[in-house]
């Protein structure tokens, strides 16, 4: 009860502070959580679920497609690597800015598939919540040629200040985009970015180029400028995308351990933080003493990690303290200025069938496996698995059908009791579905003709036809 009360008070103070354009976020966004950890894959996914405005379903659809493909990729790679004792990892989290009718979302993905290092990606969506229109980069400007030309020149001039961080042919790579830049909105800034390997080596990471709205007022569309200019950039520590208004830094040790302010993060999560001279800080019944690298919470075993430090009266602990000792969802990130940032999310998301039914999903490595997985998904009434096995074309056609029934397919009677698969040609299969009804002994068979398709190393279902 105490933890809930502290959290409620803390969040109330944040909402009343007026320092963020997101104070009203609970009206149109909740978040879902998918967390799996087994012998071959760790998955930590936190995604927004939008509602109550035109285009909310479009945004949710885009996000769910990214999530299901990413989870399938990570799990399948993990299964393949299990014999080598390598474990894959997938982390997805989100952020967004809301300005009047303008919503700009970033879905951030980190995936490790067993190689030398993982890879990071941003998937942005900017949409008008009144009309449902999705904005491409060129849509932001009064004159797209003039707008693209200005931004392109700004990027190239910025790169010239530090060309060592980029490939030698960076100018050709930038211009090859032809103005179709990836972007999102952050505070009163337009952020254009290039993914890993786009214009620089892996070590350069994602490259960001921030342009203040005031500097491009004359070339932005009026409605875009008038919305963006009201924005205010968040601080480096957020809770469920809300700025917690921390005044403290995020530090890195010489061996790249992230040290974060204990009280700021613990209290945003609802923990009471005590302190005395003898024991140091006290959180969840565990003592955090400077110079002693042993952390625990009441009733748990101690975990050894980098000792806490105190600087200017602020206790700093390793980020792992929150994830491994308190078992909270605290994620290390990098903001568009290249500064380390901390994204905190509540561990519990809104209950929804998509997040619940997706657990255990993987991608098939053969056409026959794809058909068999689809048959099992039909039998188990798992619409998420069925949807995830479809080609991109079928996903566009079928999403509303699956979402309309909350990703639970079939009915209580008749139900699919069993299925039989027959290979009828190259990449084609017949599936005989045997249905039972509530009438004892009554059954009938329905046949599906399925065409499968190979995309890179995985297979999907490209068409489904019911045979009379």
C-alpha cells in the first residue's frame, strides 16, 4: 500500500508540474508488456496501445507488425543457437511526443542474435490524430523541394565538422535518400536520423541531426510549426514516457557501467528511500553502502556488482541494481543529442490478448513447418500465431479481422479437433480440418489450400483458399 501511495503522489506532482506536453497521456495511450526469459531467448517488450483518435488503429497495426516479426526473429535465432549456448535478446521500448493534433512516436528496438554485437533500430510514426493522416518527411514542408534541400544541406554541413565518424561516401549516401528521411519530433525539434551502417560504421551508432523548429519556421507548414513550437524536450530520465524532472546526471564508469541516481529512479517506481550515516541508503529493506558492491532487497540473496558512489550528496548505483535486485523495467537508452538516457516503465501493462497470445511465437524455417504451425494455431484458436505466419500482403488484408475478435479465432462449437496436411505441389499444401460439435459423434471436414513463400531464411503463408 505504501509503495502505491508514494507512486500516486509522485506521479501527481509530475502531472501538476506542467513541464511536459504528455501530462494527459493516459487519455489516449496505455502500454503493453511482453516479457519472456528461457534458455535461448530473453524478450523485454514495452509498446504503446493507442485509442480514442483517428488513426489509432493504424499506429497499433504498424507497431504490432514490428513486434511480431522481431519476436519471431529473436526466438527462432535463439532456438538455432541453443546448442552453442548462446542466448538471443530482444528489447523494444517506446517514446512519443504529442502536440495538439500531432503525434510523433518512436519504437526503439535492440536485438542481439549471437554475433559480435547487437543492432539498434528506430521505427518512427508521425500522424495527425484528428484526420488519421500519416506524415512522411516531405509532408512537413510548404515546398518539399525547398524543405528537403535545406535539411540535406544542414546534414552535410554538420557532418563536415566531424567527418571521421562517417563513411567517405557520406554525401552520396545522404543524397541517395532523395528526401525520404527517417525522422521524429522531440520537444520543439525536428530530429532526422540515419540507422547503423547507413552513413557511418557500427561504432558510430545511429546518427542524429536535430533542427530547432524556429530555425525552419519559414519552410514548415504553418500547422506543423505551430504545433512543434509548443513542445518541450524531456529530461534524460522518464517514467512511462513522462519526464520525472531529474536534475542529476547519468554517469559511465571506465569499464562502461551505467551509474544512475538512486533516489530519482527508486522514488519514481514507488519505493521509499531512507538514509542514515551508518547504513547509507536503504531501499526495499536492503542497505546500499558506498564502497561496498553487494546489493539485496529484503528476503533475497545479495548480488555483487559495482559499488555505489556519492557525488554532491547524490547516491549513484549501477543500472543493474534496478533490473537484477529490484527486478524493475529500467532500460538504458541514448537520446537524440547522443546523451545517455534512462527509460523506466511499469512492469505490468494493460491486459490484452495480443501480448498474452504472442508468447512462444517463432518463425518457420520450412514451408511444411509454416503450414503445421498454422494448423496448430487454428486448433488452439491463437489468432496472433496465425497472423504472424502470414505474408506482409495477407497481414494488411487480414489484420482488422483478427483484431476485431481480439486475436481469438473460432467458436466454442464447432471447434477444430484435428488437422491433416498433404503436400500437393511446389510450395502448395492442402489442410483438412476436422471439426467437432457439441452434438456427440457429429463432425465434418473443411479443406484449405495453402500457398507458402520463402522470404530470406524464413517461410510465410502467401495465400489461403477454402475448397468446397
